[in-house]
C-alpha cells in the first residue's frame, strides 16, 4: 500500500503552541520534494508531549495540507490500549490513510500482551495499521513469531522496523510470508533493509534531505544499486549527527538552522546546544548530493 521515502515529521512549536504556519510550510516543502508519504504525530513529532487535542490538530493539518497528494499515516500509538484505540479512531475520522502504532512502552508487556494490544486496536478501528518495533524506545522487542501472528490480521498491513537487525528482519520476513510490507525505521540501514525485501523507509533525515533519501529508495526500487549506495553513503555523517542526541533534538535543531521553524521543544527535551550543535552545523554545511544542499539561514 505504501512505499519509498515517507517522512516522520517534526512538529514546530512557537511559544508553547503548535506553529501551524510553519508546519504547513514544512508539509508543503516535503510534498514538493516528492516524498511518498507523511507521518505526523509520531516520535519525531514529539507525540509524547502533545495533548489529545493537539495530537488531533497535527493530524488534521497534515491531512488538509496533503489534500490527497500523498498518503498520511498518522501516529496513534500509546502504552495504553484504550488511548491507542481512541487516537486511531480520531485519525480515521479526520481522514488519515493509515495509522502507525508504537509497541507499548514502559509497561513491558509480554509477547502475548503485545499481540493482544495490536489486535484490540485493529479490531476496534477498521483503518490500515502499521506496527512499530523500536526496542530502543520501548524496552521490548516484537519477536518474529509475534509479527507473524499479527500479519494474519486483515487491517495490519505493515511494520516499521527500527531494530537495524538484518538477522531478525530475515526471520520476520519469513514469519510473515508476504502478508504485510516492511519499512525501515533506521535511516542508516535503508539500503540493506530494502535489499532484504523492505518497501521503503519512515525517515527522520528526510525532514531536511528528502531528495537524497528518495534517491536511495527510488534507486533500490529500480534496481540501481550503485546510485542507491552513493546516496546512502552521502548521508552517513548526516545520519550519525541526527542521532547523537535523542531524536528529535538534532533534527529540530537542523530545521531551525535552515530557517524553517523555531528550535523550540517541550520538556523534558531541551534544544541542542554547544559542541554537538556546532558539529551538526558543520556536517550540514558540507552536505551535498545531486544538487541537494543544506543552506543554513
């Protein structure tokens, strides 16, 4: 259903509120760059500190601005199953094309608990849904056999896999037997992920370098390994610098440096500063691939 480069969007803030103008401009910039999908209100969008009304507002703005030009996959995950159902139902009512649900964090559910969580949301809301496995955030790993069970649920259509573990990816692909599609959640390993059978990436770096990430996914889909490798290698330092502190701290700093929005974040996250920020700026200033450059404001 979905493919290529899909951007996990930052959420601009201004004086504590969602900066709708900056967000719409960012969405339009993404669409004009050619990305294949938009993901509002996810981890990169600071969903954990959005109120329920703000969460819906961010999804609504994305759906309105996309206006059917690219799919919108709304972040609707929570460690509270009832809340995930409520958010996913809201996303469907707003007009999102699908939902992306992080595996429950903090609670540390068993594999059976993870399965029952996703099944409950899928049974309650008939909207295409993507499972999101990111052990570094959730302190749990969705094992291949659990994903295999979930792949039999009709409206679970894919998984965002941020493990960067190719051995587990192979096992999970085998367990699912082509019933769902796979999307990388790790910008640094998109090429090998797609070589293994992935359909694309839900990307952080594409907030600021969408055309270069598109070069990777487009080239892999076309079988042009040389171009895909060149684009992936071009982003090596940029990918590294965007994760030297917790996402989305660096990418928010990068968007601010480009003059696209304020670098404002919500506690407990703080804006990037000092040497890490200076190092990020230096990498941004030297970045270039096929004419895509990052011009600091």
